[in-house]
C-alpha cells in the first residue's frame, strides 16, 4: 500500500526495506509501529476532488554524509497521484548537490506525468511547477554559471536544469515546512508529519 494508496508510510517502508537482509528485534518493533499506525488510521486514504487544478509537484532531500534520501510527490485534483522515497545512488558532497539530485529525479517523473496527461487530453503543454526548498539548487537549475562550482556532479543529475531551460518545468522556492516532499525524506515530529500528510492525501485529519 505504500506505493499505491498510502504515501504517508512510503518513507517508513523504504527505510525498513533497506534492512531486510539484516532483521533484528529493533527493526521488528519499528515495523510493528507502522502496522499500529495503519490500524489506527485504517479509514485514511487519498481523496480527490473535481477541481481540475493543474499538476504541481515537490521534491526534497535529506542530506547525509553517506547517501541521502530523495523524496518527491506530484499532486492532481487536490491529492497525490505519484510519490517516492528513495536512497540516492551516490554520495552528495553538499545539501545543494543532494537537492539537485532529488529535483532531477522529480523532473523525470514530471515529464512522464505531463506526457501521460497530455495524451489523455487532460492538460496542455504548460510547464509543470515543482516546489524546491533549497535556494542553491534553484540557482543551479536556473543559472548555468553556477555549474562551475558543481563540475564533479554527473551530468544526468542536471536534468532538472535542462527542463527549466526548455520551458517545461518551473522550480519555485518554498519553505521547508510547506514542502510536501519533506515527509518522504526524513522522520518528522508528528504534528508536522500530520499536516503534510493531510495536504498530500487531501485527508480529513485522522489523528
């Protein structure tokens, strides 16, 4: 359900899956906490509305000295239609680099969603908006001059900048507290998690 109906447990399930080869009692307790949460919120689900708002996405990362976690989500008609929480394939040397890697992963999903909805006649060729909460990453996405400071970053991680230059993607700044993708990158205090979860799922608060 973490990949189809319950984006709120995507991060937790992803973290547990990383340790499946080395199970222990501590991990079992964490898995039981996820199950207890699902039981407590069993009536919670994605709730879409017929407001015909355009697609809007968000990407984020939690910088780690080893490999960071990327998070992304795309909303349509008031609730998430796509989301992901994934460990990055290489070590980022700064939070800006981790954010660029996360944004480029989100940009690939934006291309797929835009193409799919265009084929269905549900949207035009207007650029998709994808929120990012790191000003350095936004500068790199919009200004090629910043590339000199990130020459070590693999070219594929600058896919977001290619889409911005082509006018297919807009990357505005949003505060971390308002970035829905934040819940896919790290454990949050429950009040903050609940607020982002309810926005992501367009849910009536289930506690």
